[in-house]
């Protein structure tokens, strides 16, 4: 086995902008496959049908590609330059998850993976395949096996060097490469990540119920956000960083060095009022090359309206009222709830009288009927 090749590979990876690298095998994820099947069996994946498709491929990389002999796991640090929890107190501003404030990491990392894979093939031969978060690959257990970090009690990867902030990618190869030692769990008795979760999405340490997770509710969930979670969402309009940011290992984290992944000024603390006025063209322009773009305008405005309803700022009611006429029933329904939280009961009753009878969508009529207004 060629340890020199591993050293050269690591040097090449770091020259390409990767911050962490380790090598493991396809047979090293232990009981992660069993945990994944149990996760699916309880329905905790919600509407993420793509997770349930071909689960045997996730449980064993050799099912995905029988010829794989080694797996090179790579990480790119995207550590923020400020505490992502601070914006939660700015209730008229939208909180966008750290990973989505810059360019889409999928595109950036996949290009680098391909470049590194071509180098490996040209240097040592063998066939290669690259994956970054879009294929049936269990990146986090493989990253643990490759020594990049461990899966914390919040189920995300934690690194002693980079805290919670690593994007992961993988190169599968037919080459036999020396393997790194797996990282051990360093969570100890800490459960800060579990305690901070606004929606109690962790039924137990190391277990996640995605159906309660704000990231799932604001990104993967395609319908109305269930009433029981709306207040807890606060001003989070795309994803949630609470469990990541709470981890004490972030004291060793470093600010990311990749400029394309750095937060754009327009996405650090955008005004909810400005976001509520986005039409489709301006939405696509604002979120060009951003992962936010993939949920489209209607789901994004649904999230913005939930945040407006939680803002406590009655001046924002005009933005919600304007969206009662939006073409999307998802947006109109969220606007109803936002108004119920911001305007006096008499005003809400008048709006219901004006709009509910003319409403053409059953789900929005139901929202008018079942929403209980606050005291405005």
C-alpha cells in the first residue's frame, strides 16, 4: 500500500481548497445502515422520498458501486464570521442558514472533486466516481471512519478542528489506499445541541425526527408549515443553525477561507419587508447561484410570512395583507396566519369576511376558518 500516494493526494486536495481529507473503505460504516433503516421505518424522514429510495445503496457503498475499494472523504470549511444565533433577536430580519448565504456548495465542491479525481486517476490509475450530497452516500459515517470528525448527538458531523462547519464530498476509487483511523466520539455528557432545538426535533441523543426540524419544515416541506411549529420558527426563513451553533467544539472553529461560500451582504440579515415584495424574477435574481433558489418563490414567501407573523411588528401587516392576493395558495394561507398574529381581532374578522368567501382554494379557506387571531 502506498502511503506516499496518500500524502501527495492530501497535498493536492489542500491546494484545491479542501480543508480536511481522510481515506476509508466501503465496509467501515458499521451499524449506520441499521440506524438509517430504523429512521425510515419510523417515518422520521417525512416527505423526503429520495432518502427512502434505494436505501440499500446508502447502507453499503458497495451496492452503489461494487468495484469501489477505497473512499476518499473531503471537507471544506464554511465557518461563519459571526455567531449565527445573534440574528434571531432581530425579529424584522430574516435568518438564513449559514450554508446558504453564499454560492451553492454543491457546484463548487463537485468541480474540485472532479479535478482531484482526475489527478488521482492520472497519477495512480484506477477508476473513480465523485459524490457530493446528491447521491445515495452516507457521507457522515464515512467521514467519521475517515477521521474527519464524529457524528454528534444532533446527528451532524463535528470536527475538533472546524467545529460544526464542514461541507463533505467523496471520491470512490478502485484503488486500494491506506486507511485513516476513525475518529472517536467526543460529545461526552454535553447535550447543548439537543437543549437548544426550538421544536424538540431530537427524540433522543443521536436521533433526529426530521418532521420537527426547522430545516426540514422551511426547505423540504412543500406544504403549509404545521401550526404547532410556526411560533417556534421565529424569523428563520431558510434552514436553522441552532444545534450546530450551540456545539462547544465551535470554540476551535475557523472562519471559512473560500470567498464563494462567504455570506453575501444582501443575505446576512435581509429585511422581511423587502423579501415579502419579491416577485419571481427578483427572487431568482437575489438568490442566483444560491441553494435558496431551489425552494422557489412560493415556499420562500411562505417562510417569510411565518417570520412576519412572529415579528411582533404591526407595521409589517401591510406586507402580509398585500400577499392575500398572491397567485399561490401556499403564500395566501401563510399571509392569513401572519395577519392573525399582527392585527387586532376586529380587523382580522373584517379581512376574513372580505376574503374567505371569495377564496378559491380549500386549504386557504380552512386557514381562515381555523386560524385563531392573537390580540394583535
